[in-house]
C-alpha cells in the first residue's frame, strides 16, 4: 500500500512538473517568436526585404480572397498555400494583415452572381473557366483565383493564377505558388508608398503616342507617377525623374538631347530603351501587301555602343511566331479565312535565370532586330529575351510581303538560332561625351557641360535595351478607340507576356528594396501521380480504412496481456 502511495505521489509530481514547464514555455514563447522551416527549399521562410516591408505597416491590410468553394484539388492547393502565406505575413506584420476567403458563386441567384463577376472584372480580377473530370463526370465552372487587397482606403487587384503558354496545369499552379510572396509583397509596397517615384515617357522624336502605350502606362501608374516629357534640349528636363522610357523613336536625337540623357544615366537615372533600327509600315502592308524595311537615322548608335550593346540593322524572323489571317480562297470562291504563321512577329522567349523574366510567358514582337553585346569595362550583360532555335536574320533593306504567308516554311532555312532581342546592362557606365566636343563652338561646349555639372563616369546603375519598340505598343479597337491589353493578339485571342515583362523591367530598374529578388525562389510541388492514383485507388482506400483499426485492436490486445501479467500475482 505504501509503495502504491509513493508511486501515486511520484506520478502526480511528475505530471505537475510537466504542466508547469509547459506553462513556462508558453509564457516565454509569447515574448520570443521563431518558426522552424524544415522544407528543403525554405518554402515558409520570408525574405528579409518582405519582413522589413511588413514591419513598417502602421495600419491593417485587408485581403478578400475569391478562392473558396468546391473546386479541383490543384486550386485547393493554391488556396491552402495562399492561406499559409497570409498567416506568415500576418505574423511579421504585428497582426496588421487580415483576410477572408469568399466564394463569389455562393449566391443561388445567378443574376446577382453575374453582377459580382462584373464588379470583380472591373476591379482587375480575371476569371478562369475550368473543366473537372473527377469520377468520370464532366463539369464546367468559372473560378476567380484572385484577391482584392485594401490599405488605408486604397485597393489593388491581385491575380493569384499565373498562366504560361505550353505549360501544364500543374506547372502553372507551381509557378503561381512560387509567385505568392513576391506578388503579395508588391501589392503591399504599392499601396503603402507615400511618395511614388516619377517615371517618364520621352517624346519629341516621334515616339509611340499616348494611345499606343495607354495600357502599359495605366499599369505603371499603379507603381509610379507616369509623365510624358519633351526634352527640347532643356538641361533640367529630367530633374526628379527616376527612370525614363524611350519607346520606338523614328527621328534623330540632337547632340544636346543625347547629352541630357547621358548625364541622366551618369547620375543614376534608369533607362528602358525600346528602339527599332528599321522603319516598317503596316499601312503599306495592308494597302499594297508589302513594304520595305529600311534603316532609321536616330543618331543613338554611338551611345548604345559606349554603354555595351549594338542594335543591328536587320530583322529577326522565326518559325515560333504569331499569326495573321489570310483569305486562302481562289478568286470567285467564298472567303476562306485561315490563320497563317507570320514569321516577322517572333515570340521571344524569356531567359528564366533572371528575376525579370522568371515565370514569364513568351513576349510578342513585331519586326524586331538582333542585339550584339559589346565589350564595356565593368558592365555586366544579362540576356532577357531571345528568339527560338528556328530563327534567322535578314540584313536591311528587307522586303516584307504578305506572300510569305502563302509559302510553306522550310526549317532548314532558319540558320541563326537564339538571337538576342532584350538585354540588361548593369555597372558604372562611361559617358559617351568623355573627351569629346559635341558642339561646333568648343567654348560653348564647355559652358554647356559646366552648366549641367557634367561627369564622365557614372554611379552604379542599370538599363535595359530592347530591339523592338512594339513590345510596348498595344492594339486599339477600331470601333471604340479603346486600347486592347498590352500583349493581347486580336487575331488569335491569345494573351502574351508583354505587359508583365515591361512591368518587371521597370520594377527591377526602380526597385530599391530588393523585393524583386524574391522572384528567384524555386518551390517544388510534390504532385501525385494521377495514373497511379486511379489504378491504386481501392488499395489505398482499404489500407487507410482497415490498417488504423487493426493497429488499435493490436494495441488493445497487447495492453490486455500486459495488465493481465502485471496484476496476475
């Protein structure tokens, strides 16, 4: 009896100690926070840039996620990953992140659902029609895999699902999950910026007009104050501007305008060059069926050469291209409109080893040229866009004719693979006007340079050079005059990656927080083998049902015999 009492007292003491230790650990844990991420790719570890951004929040960020309801397993995975990411964000934001998941199709009234859909579309979310063949039953539904993020009365749309041409549904979901941290952090940064950087489209050299770049300008306005500036040889024209876009000029730059841009670069200003070296006319193609591509006289070659690139006076043609409609019917027969490959509109492939192009869809170009990188001391070059393996260059002048649509393409003729169409330059650039007089009067030249505080060696900087200005150009609806989204092909109804590419370019050039580096994260989805699941469904259902029961029964039998042996005496 005494032994039993001692054992009971010992057990109670041990139990009390365990309770006290647990209480103490929870108390200490309320002051000290740490999470252990045991995944190989550190899936649940936020970047330092994201943590810093979250720590600066002084009000609640409210997120409405429209990804709730009954949908396929892949979207459930996206939903769960989104929830876990939001929980992680909330932890580092001092509980300044709040969210709810909403089913936009929950209302049994279809008219009210359609009104909700219209509101979501107006706010910037995009629907995703899907087919579900689960259990051999084909069903169709429309999902809205996106969220509306609100902060201090301002809101922004966040599309969770990232699509890429030619990628499987599983890979697209993987890309979407990889992008969650960067996309959500970008939304927060955009909404919380008190003072937005100023960027400008340069005009005065017959660049693309406001209608041509209306869609991308609108998209950029979510991040920046977007202006249009005419240089007019004014020394202070670019004061206060963080980055400029030179979009498809077709007339010559004066030496003074070049010097203004050059010194803007030397003092840390960022530039996105989108230059067409050859003139082509779509009007001539539509009216006459052909045109000639001939060189422009832009007076920019020596600048770009000094910075580290040369845009060649040629056209890149590619078997991987967009399409144009053509009437294949003979004269007198009813029209027979068919889409035929248009080799003068290559689909440039993003080089995926850089944050700008990671997880990006192909980019549509029109009459693009090739770029050569030139030796420039201290300048790092990164290829962003290139043609496919089945591409070729045609030296100017080039005859462009709709007759190309009628001929079968010969793959053996495409002998210049992987031509560079976009390149990033980073480093300390040298002024193109170093040790050079650019005005007729040397005295006036010196005065001009002195007035603008001329410097020959620049600060650490970066710029992007594209050999096709049409990458930024949106099509316009003939009937309404409204712009199509940048990258939308009105003939094929295909959406290409132009819009996201330009946004990524400008975000990379202007990013001071290091947030763009988050795009380099690689997450691996451990997806189930669908064929194996289907074949072994019954086996695993039986295992999952009966094995736990058998283990419980076995445990009960063992416990029974242990107790019987212990108390047999």
